[in-house]
C-alpha cells in the first residue's frame, strides 16, 4: 500500500525467507515482463565463441540505449517503435543442393512457439552472411525469399513471395531480407514452424546453388550463421498498483 | 425552496505533482511542522546482486532516483504507479535496511533496455518504459 512514514528504526525489520525471496524475484521478473526466470541452456565451451545473433543484438541494444540521437537510420527508426526485439537462432536448414536437378534452394525452418503471444510484429528480417563467390565471377545474382505456406508430398510446395535482393557475385557482408509479410500468418499458425525458402538466380534466369553463390548456412562459423530478427510493439501493459 | 445549486468542486486533474509547488530540497531540511522532509538519493538496481548475470547480457543494472523521508507527494497520489516504484518496493522487502520503500510520485521517467537470453538461447532485447525515475514530485 501507500508509503506511510517509515517504521521507527527500533521496529525489527524481518528479513525474507528463501521462498519469499523467490516470490519477490518472480514479482520483479513480472515487472520486467518475463513469465519466469529464463534458464538458457549453458552453451558448451566451444559454443561460447561470439555468435551472430548476440553480436547483432548487442549493437541493437547500444542503438536502443542511445535512441535519442536525431540522425536515426532506418534500423534505429525501426527500433524506436519496438518494445521487444527477438532473434531466433534455433532453426532447421534443408538444402536442395547440387545433386538434384534445378531449381536449387535452401530452406530454413524456425520454431514459432517461442514468439510471445499478444505482441504485434512491426518488422521481421532474415539475415544471412555472403562471402565472395569464387565460382560465379562478376555475375549479377538475384536472391529471392519465399515463405513456405503449404508443403505437399506429391507436388511443389505453395510459396508466398517475400523479398528480392540483387547483388554481385563478388559482394561480401550480411544480406538482409525483409520477411515482415510472413508475420501475418504467424499468429494464425503458431503451432507450425515458419519455413523460409531462399533461391538464387543469374541474370538469364538460371537457378544457382546458394552455397556456390557464397551464402553461408548452419555450417558457417558461429559469428556468421544465419538468423531471424523480429521487432514487436508490445500491447500497452496494464498499470499495476504497488502491493 | 429550491436549494442553491451545489458548487461542484473543480475536478482535480490527475496530473503528476508539479515540483515547484513544494518546499525545495534547498529549504531547511525540517519543513514548517518540524518533519523530516524527504531527500533524493540514487538507487542502483544491480542485476548482479539479483544473481541474474547468467542470462542478462546487458546492462549489469540501472540507477534511478528515490526519495527517503516523509514526502509531500506520496506515490498513491499518482494513479499510474511506475514499474520502478514497484521494483523499489520489492527490493525494499528484500533489503529493508538499505533500500527504503518507494514513496514519491515521479515527474520524469525514462525507459531502460535489457538484453537477455530466453530459455531456448534466443537473444531478446526488451525496452521497459517508465522504469527509471529521473525526477520526483518532492524536488
């Protein structure tokens, strides 16, 4: 209740027992918007190397912490509207590689059950690292991203176009593909994984294996593995009265 | 006889208290009625003390202001209790000797951002609005 005058120092301040302290911590976590105390799986020693998602999120954290500066870029503006940014690292990668006939593609499946309920997605992007391709010198490549809406055993999957980026075979760096349009379906099919399909074509329409184009998948070093980032706008949390 | 219409009290706007209407912190520390006016202190909420650094990546904690003493604008005069006030009340329960109860209605609040791992090792960045008290009603 309200903060009446503090008890006189003579009044014995009872310290909390272990269970009460745990209750208090749960209360504090609730104020921080957390259902409970996360217990991340302690990564094995080898996995302690900096990974792509935490490195990127730490940059976002510094950008969000200093979000007063006027010359905010597109990312900062996207950040300004977000209350919650989540990077998804647990994915299953499927490769339709060279030994198959064309078309070649890579698919990434993300577990959607970890997406917090009640949050509105304001933006989502898929980030994949590209190295210079030694096979397709000086070619222009078109990288397309689709959402796998429905898979069929006897025919091609139903796809929903999300984004297209054009780059040079010799380019290097993070390629960012906008997958925001896929989020409309997330809230409807939360129990289904989100499948994203990546295709690469040359100027004359030939399908290219994404690995040959220099796009790195799960086999890449940890700091260059692909991941997805989603920006959420929290629903206004109800005001709470101190107990 | 028709009673004169009752003069309705103008509805007091539910606004945050204006800092200038109060004896400032530079006045004598004992107000008019000899009470101990509350004074402003800095409170550091340490995630290290809470034992959370195994899943919180950044920051190590955050600092905010709090009032200590008998204040003129108690928290309950302001409907929307701030997250910080709730947090301070809870930390007070855990460390009653070092952290006083939240007592004052804030007039300036800012957000703090927390970067942490969830139980599936995804990395999450969450902005907590009205978490840090920058100025309060007594000062």
